[in-house]
């Protein structure tokens, strides 16, 4: 029941808003995963990044798509928490608990083992509009755990202009999502050592940066 | 089925034939889109998405025309919004201008509101006078001065072509039926859009077959004098022949509009090409598969719509 509710909201509200109201051009749609376990990793500038990524998937795949978000942000209030869990289908990460010995990614791993597609923003924060921050290692740790799961890089352009961090005003501009070829932990020749994770992250970040060159020019400063 | 037959019989004859002709063209195009790639693989690959998009665009247009001015005004309000948004996505704006941009979108509603309440004077002064002044002062109040003049100019150009100029198409739907007994207001609008798109296609075909001398290689390398003149002549003749069935124009006025309207269409096309060159893009977006963006499809209409409207108003319509 909850599953169908979420699917209906996403198909009949989220997708029309993303395509008709804001405007979205998609490049490389064929690279998107159609089944889990899989990870989709994108740059993060705005709350509407999640809306954009959810609207990329076909209705059939949507119920399996789970965005990952910060618990301290999305579970702040009751309403926000309800929307995050039941409409967005978010998996919360308690990033404040890092270093306590608790496995912050436990829920993500369970979901992936269950064949879900995780949507992750490796920057971990929205940062400055239309600029990319350093990547956190969570994605690499999940990729190492599921070495054959595809990690699909996505570059989103323009979301920071529609709704930058700190702004409550949504101003429609067309956005572009450039989807690249998936990379896998197993293809990276990893030997399980710690430095491999940084190599993986660096590779992922470079790939997303390269995808940005396929997006149309954007003049906004 | 009876009510459907009665309904179709109630459509003016020129429109029945016009819609029928369009349907035939779509069917022929779709057959070619399937057959041609079999003979020359690779060369005609984009014809299929192009034809599919034509079906959708013609379906929306004819559907709105049949439903009446209310549906048509809503359709064009949405088209103006899409066009303005596409333009402002590509054109340079500043971080401080988000509020003014949102204001510009809201003014699409006000401008089409004037069409909805059938107030022509209100329509005439909204975008070109008061939105012009208000947006300028709003942008001044953002306090950032570097790039002010360039940005306000960019915004106002978009408002004129996307909202004010395209709005004329929707306002034509408010022509009283008594003034256009041949095919009604829907006939006037259908004829404008058909002739404008036909002109684009005629210029393309003439250019493809006979094109030698480029008009302006640094703006639009595919435009040739042969294509332009051949296209103008073909469209002009078509206009004069069909005008008596769709418009109340007499012969000489229809010759004048038939001679000038295709040139305006060409000007719209080449102006948008100059903008795209400046911004460094080939298409304005990927909204319409096989065609590019909304602006790529609307560029000629942005110039032909006001001209057709004013010429009709001057020669034939008492309403405007």
C-alpha cells in the first residue's frame, strides 16, 4: 500500500513537476540501471536534485529507487520526516554518529542486498550553487561491499539556479541531467586496501566532471 | 458515433479540408520515415522522431483549436512560458536576478489574462510598457550594478518575443465569428501557423535542392538565396490562393501579406540563429525530439504572428 502510494505521488506529481514546470533535458538515459543492486551517484546543489533523479526512472523501476539523505536534516520535523520516508522513500544516514563505531551505512547495505537502487550524493552536502565539493567515501565503501553493482555517475546542471541552498524560492529554469557509463568496483582492480577507496572516489568525481562538458553552456554568476 | 459525425460536420469546410490535408501530410511523412531509412541507412534516421513530434504538435494544435479560445489561450500561455524559460535558461543572467525572472514568468499569466478577458488595450500596454518599467526598476533594486543594462535588455527581449509576440496568436482566437464567416477565428489562426511552418519547410527544400549562394555563412550556414527566394515565392503563392478560404482579405491585401509574411518568417529564423551562435548552442533544448527546443520551432512564428495580426487588423478586421 505504502509502496503504491509513493509510486503514485512520484509518477503523478514529482515527474510532471520536474518535466513540465521546471524543465529537464536528459542525455544518456540508456546508462541508467534498470534493476538493483545499483548505485546512482550525482553532484549535489539543491533539494530538487532528488526530484530530478527520481523523475529519470521508469515507473516500473521507481519503487526500488531509494535516495540516501542526512538524518539530521530530513528527520528534523515530523512533517519533513513523514515526507522523506513515505513520499521520497529516503534512507536516512545519521552522519552525526560517525566515529562512534556504529555502521552508518548498515541500512544502505541492507537495501542493496534487497536489490534496491540507491541514489547518493557523494558530496554529502549541497554546498555552493553550481560548484562541486570533495566526495565523501560512503559510496566507495558501498561499492566495495557490492563489487559487481554498477555505480552510475550523473551530472546535474542548473538545479542550483532553480533552488540554491538557503533559498525557499523556486524559480523555474531548464535543468540538464547527463548520465555516464556505469563503473564497478570489480573493474577498478581493487585489492581491498584503504587507498583503493580514495582512488575510486577520485575516479568517480573525475567522471562526473567530464560529464559536465556534455551539458549546454550555462552563464550564471 | 452520430454525435461525432454531427460535430465534425459543424466544423467550417476550409478547416475540415485543412485538418484533413495536415493528416494526409503526417501519414505520408510517417510512411517515408519508415521506408527511407531502409534505402539509405543513417541518412534519414532523425526523420522518425521528427515525425512523431509533428504528430504530437499537430494533435495539440488541432485539439485546442477545436475546443475553442479558452483551451487555445491556455495552450499558448503554456507555450509562451516554455519558450521564455528556455530562453532564460540559455541567456546570461545573474545570481541576484532570480526574483525578477520569477516576476517575468508571472507576467505571462497577466498578459494572457488580458487575452482571456478580451481586453486588447490591456494586452498592448502590459508587456511593452508596464512590465518593461517594473522589471527595470526591480532589477535596479537588487543593488548589483555590474551587468545591469545587459541583463535587463536580455530579459526584456525575451518577454517581447516569447510573451507579447506569441500572444497575438492567442488573441486572434478572440476575433468575432461574424467578421470571419469563412472558417471562423480558428481558421485565421490555423492559416497563420500552417503558412509559417510551410514557409520554413519550403525554404529548407528549395535550399536543399538548388542552394548555392550562402546568405550569411557566419550565422546560419544552411541558408541560401536560392532557398529563401524559392521558399518566399512558393509560400506567397500558397497564401494568395488559400487566403479567400481562411481570411476575409481581398485580393491585393492578400498579395501584400503573401509577399511580406514569408520574409518575416525568415527574419525570425535568422534572428534566433544569431542568438544561438552568440550563446554557443546548436539547439535551444531537447524538448522536442528530432526538432530541438521550443524556440527552434517557434522562431519564425515570433515574427510572423504580430505582422499577420496587424495586417489583418488594418485591412480586414474591425475588432482590432
